[in-house]
């Protein structure tokens, strides 16, 4: 039953891996594989709590009132950026990894998807659409606007406080810290640091944890700055984790509007439509662009996919993950499932924490 899963795309992902396990006796008889797959399957059946929260708030709001306070919208926009930014390197990273180990045809297929999301000289990247959406809403409702520079400076402030045990409380202190540590951030000025500091002070380090864990799991890079980890691109276990994580990410991002089974992206789309009376027609068009890019059926069908572009991305990523993981030993197969299950649980926990914060704002 599709209703047992987040959406049809996650059902297909679980179905294909179930068939793979049943087709190999060593997988089917391995307690490691069976237990790991059961835990993975459970996360594929758990809807992110932000979806129900948004839907409930909008349905129960009086017709003449916005369901969310400016402070709640600020937090939700930060959450959407933190959740999305943690995955922006996923497809290009898998493409590069496949190319490095000689899987050039498979890399080319996923690279087409990467171009769809990361854009080119003609097409606007999804990430730019996301930030522009929040710029429009922030300006209309007087909410401090996050940009790529401000979000990443916020992360660097929070990481720096943990790393150096200093407060990094002022704009000048942060500027000196970034310069002396020789740390990169997108082009910025003092006002960008000021707004980044607002978010860092208000929301704290928990909201950046997901991004850090995903970076380490996918790339084996460590933001602590004092770790040098050995990374072998021919290691099948590492490649399997990256491919399965991509498959899970793509599947869980598919929106099924006809059944109201939405991803966090679709949930934000509901917020945008709810805010439509507060926006001009031009602002509304810009605010809708990010969610519409994920649900572009014309773009998806133009390259032979059924449904929207995101569904096609999910299909390609699922096929690639199966191809890589079919070759694994049972222990490695189970370990890859365990790693991605932990990331799934972290994402679900991220939204649970977000909803708890949003609910606390209702009574404050």
C-alpha cells in the first residue's frame, strides 16, 4: 500500500531493495541485512512532522488571519534553508565520484539531473530560487533576509564558537576570526555578518547539525578543521552510501498533490499560497518559483520521465543505488543501509525539533 510510505517514490525504493535482498541468498539469510533493511523501511514510512504541522495550522486559521507569526516564518525559512543546503552537493558529489571510478555513462545520467538543480548559464539554480523566495517574503513581512553568505557565515560563527570556545559576539570579532582563520564564505559585507549574527544568537547550534553530519557522511570531510580522513574513491561502501543517500533524498522530495502526500518542499509551497494575499503578483510569482521548479512536469516529461522532474530524479537515483549496492558484501550492504537510516532519522528529528520550536512560539 502506498499509504504505508511517505509517497510512491519511497515505496518503489523500498520495493526494489526488498526484491534485491530476496534475490540474493546471502542477503536474505544475513541478519545484518534484514535488520538494517527493516530499520531503513521504517524511516521511509515516517512523514516529516513539518508537513502535518503546516497543513493543520493553515486549515485551522481564521479566514482573515495569517496562520504563522513573523517569528515562526523566520524560523521556517531558516529550517528550509538548513535542510536544503545540506543536500546541494549530493548530486554533483555522486557524479564526480562515479566519474573518478570509471562509471562515466552513469555519471552522465545523474549529471543531467545535477544540471537541472544546480543550473547553468541560462537556467536559474534551485538554490537561487529558494533564497529569492525567502527574500521576497522577508522584504514583504519585514523579516531579516537570509542569503547564501549570511547562512554560511551563521554556520561559521556557530562552528567557530564550538571550535575556539569563544563567543564571537561582535561584527568586528567575527570579521577578524574569518580573516585570521582563512575561512571561505560567499562574498559578504558587514551587514551580512550582522544578520548572520542575529540568526546565530537566536537559534543556536542544533539547526546546523544536520548539514554537518551530511557533509561528513557523503564526502568524508570534517568541518572541525583538525581532522585528516583517508578517502578511497574505489571503496564500494562509501560509494554505496552516497548513491543510496541520493536515492532517498530524491524519493522523499517528491510531492504528490493529488493524495496530499507532500515533502517539506510541498509544505513550504502551502505556506507560500497561504501568504499570497500579502504579496503582489510579481512577488508571488518569485515566491512560487522554488516549489514549482521541483514540480515541473513539462521539464520532466520532456526528457522521458513520467510525472514531474523530481520523480525522474528519484527514478534515476534509485536505479543507480541498486546498481552499486547489488555488488556489495552483506556486511557492507547492511552498513550502507545503517548509515542512510541514521541520516533519515536525523532529518526526521530535525523537523520534530523545528515543530517543537514553532509550537513553543505559539504560546510565547
